C-alpha cells in the first residue's frame, strides 16, 4: 500500500486515526498501530511480513544481550551478530544477483543468478533495526524490554517503506509517553496535505513529462530535450521522496510522534556538501554517525573515509554500477570542495547555486540509467556530441503548455513557507487568524486536487520503493 492511493486516503488512514483517537491508553494505541502497520506492509506482499518480524526479533534479542553483558565479550558478539544478520539479509535479497552477475562477467562463469523479489522498504527498516542495537551498545539508550514496543518502532507504517530513517533514541520516550496536542494535529494535517500535493501534482506530472525524453528513442532526442528531461526528473525525484517524507512526518505529528526532517529545500544549496546536508538527511546522518566518524571522520584519512561513505551511499540505493558511480560522483565533488573549491564557491554568490544545480542534474543522469550503455549515449546527447539538432518544435510546445506548472514547481522547491512564517511572526492577531483560515482552505484545496488527480490518472509510481 502507498500513501498516495485512494485506498489509503479514503479507508486506511481515516479508520486508523478514528480508532486511535477513540483509545485513550497508549498501550492499546501501540497495539492498534502494530496491527495497522503489519496490515499496511502485507497489502502488497504478505510473505515478507514474516521477514520483518524475524528481523525485529533477532535485533530485539541482541540488544537485550548487549544490555545484560555490557562491557563483556558477549555484548560484542551480539553486536557482530546483528550486523552480520542484517547485512546478510540485505546481501541475499538486494545484492546477490548483482554479485553473481559481476562474477560471471569477470571470470566467464555461468553461475545461476538468484531470483529474489526485493522486500519493500528493506533498506530502511534494516538500517533502523541495526542502528538501535549499535545505540544500545554505545550506551545512548537502554534496551527495550518489551518486544511489541520494539516491533512498533521498526514497523510503524508512517516511515516503514520510505523513511525517514528513524532512530530509536529519538522516539523511545514517545512510545510510552506521547500525547495528542491538537495544534500539532493541525500542523500534521497541513504537512500531510502538502506532501500529498507534492507527490501527486508535482512528482507524477514531472515523471510523465520526463519519460518522454529520458525513456524514448535517442535517435530523435535533442540536446535541449535531454536537459529538459533531466530537469524534470530532478523535480520528480525531489517531490516524490520529499513528499513521502512530509506525509510521514505529518502523520507522526497527528498521533504524537516527532520525526526529524528529511529534506530542507536541497536545491537552494550552494555546494554539493550543503546539498547533502539538506537531501535525505536521515541517510546522510546514518552514514556519518555509524561509518564516517567511527572510521576517523575529518581527523584521520578523511578522503579515504569519504570514498568509503559515498561508495556505500551509492550502493545503498541499488545493486547496480550506476548507483555506485552516482555515489562516488558526489563524493568526488564533496572532496574537492573540502580541498579548495568551497573557498571559491563562497566568493561567487548566486553562481554557486547554479554550480550545484548543474552538478545535481548531471548526477541524476547517473542515478536514472541503470544501463551504462544507454547512459553513455544520453551523455553524448547532453554535451552535443551527436548529429542531432539542439532544439525542436515539440519541446517548445511542451514547455509552453506547462510553463505555469513549471513555475509553481520551482517555487515549491524554495522555502517560501519559512519566509511567510517569519513575516507573520510579528503581525497582529487578526492577520494571523486570517493566515490560519487561508491555510485551512489551502489544505482542502490540495487534498481535493490530489484525490481528483488520483481518480483520473493511472500514472502513480514511487521511485524509492525499489530501494
């Protein structure tokens, strides 16, 4: 099941919230959330619920062992066991085919490539589960003694299949002691409606337009068309993923959970370093805290540490060489920014933002094409190394007919709401009340438009389901 679906919007979520608000005790509410979350996950592939439950039980048990034998050899054994188990699960389901494929290519062997369907959200929930065991080992949080509460943490449907990657230490207290605050419920509804609108109105539209240029016959693709396709995909992946993160954060607020931000308007960044402080923040902080800093961070072998982290960042996104290249590509720019480029970027003003946009868009080409031959052909068109014309009439018509939509999409990439909140901060009560009424109307409008588009269109992909 996905958030941007009529079943979820019209049945699942309303029923979940209704029953949740009827119950007054957090124990019953937690059990209710577990039941709904497991049903949510089982909607598409029921068999993988057993893997989710098994994974949580292994890490629950390992954390108990760590807590009981803290400072002794059995605590280390439990941590190693958790790492081996979780990474082994990822290796088996996500990377085994990639490994066999490359072994066959290098050595000319004919090993049978395993055929596994990828359990949805496995990259997210395995990271959450193993981070919990590591945090218990590091003494940042005590082990959870009741299994169902740990299962709730991992399986909570808000962030189960697409993040943000939530750490147990951040919501441990709220599992037992959260309260409903109606001003936060209102904020959560606004955040959810905004995320839904970003996904349905912007991401889906951008995706439909982008596929015309990125998935078509390259023999007819112009250079301007190639750049337009990349621009549209840049919009699609941002609105797609940040929209889902907004919806997750919003639903959390509706019931008393507070998840950290996952996106902070990354396209306003002025360097690749800043971009990755604003894009998929929960993944970046995971690799920073559990890989980069333990390896030495900026203090010891910094550039080697960057190489490892960005190799892993690319690999996390998919079992394909293009994702590894994409990760190393960003790692390269972050490294040269640390080396010398950041000083230059700090002196050229808004041009540094144009630099970032260019770097990001080219990076999305690496991300998009899993077929490296097709990536090569597309790259040649991007830089004009073909006999094709630069521009054509069809592209002009497409851009002209979607000009208003493109303008709104660009504006939605900017922190306009933050500017509005700053503007209202010192205004009169009547103006603030007027703004609240306008926000309610805007929420209704975004919800109605989103549902109408879901009814009328069948194109509704979600890019991060494959990760």
